[in-house]
C-alpha cells in the first residue's frame, strides 16, 4: 500500500514540475505580448520562481525514474558484495545531505514568512512562496532517498540505475 502511495507521490511531483515549466512559458509569452502592445510587464521574476519550483519538484521524480546522471566508473568494477555496500553508503550520504538541505530550506521559508520578506523586483512577491516550493521539492527528494535507502538495506537492488518502464534489451526505435 505504501509503495503505491509513494509512486503516486513521485508522479505528482513530476506533474508539478511540468506545470511550473508551463508557468515559465506563460510568463515569457505574457511578457512578449505585453511588449508588442507597448505595456511593460516584468515577468522575469515570475519565470524565475517557476524555474525554482520546477527544478526541485522534478528531482524526486527523476531520481525515482533513474534519470539522474550517475558515474559508475568505480562501482561497476567492484565485486557484487562490495557494490551493494557502496550503494547503501552512497544512498545514506545522499539521504543525510538532502535531508539536511530540506530542513534548512524549510526553515528559511518559515523565517521569510515570519519576517514578511519580499522579492526585490517589481513583482514584490513574498519570498516564502518560491522558497516553500523549493522546500517541498527538496523534501520530496529526501523522501525518495529514504525510500531507496530502506529498499537497499532490506536487500533490494538499486532502482535508480535504470527506469522501470524501459526494456534495456530492446533496441531504441
């Protein structure tokens, strides 16, 4: 049951990342149309906020799908017993770093909300809004790392090496 919930969570993160990418496109198109009509519209800041949210929401989805760049130069040459231990160590280190980052970015968003910080541009948006998107995205990545770490510790093979839906033996058309 929890596996299904987590898989849906990772999918939702992917859809949120895509939605924020559409937000980038809409902000840029609005700025172009505004310029064509002689109206000054500063959409750069809105596009930047969408970029931050899109980037960080996409991390968990991409990690779970095996889309992150991985350099296996050393790991692939290790004996099977060592390889699994190194995979656990790598995932543990990633979990610690990403969880630390999620904690502090979340604290930053709460602090920005408490002090009513606003962005310095023309839009003057409360800074906690984009920071909350980043915090939620990094927290989703931390959940994905913890999920993978538990999977590896219980004897599973790394799921982040290759996407589940792709048959590696089938030629690419």
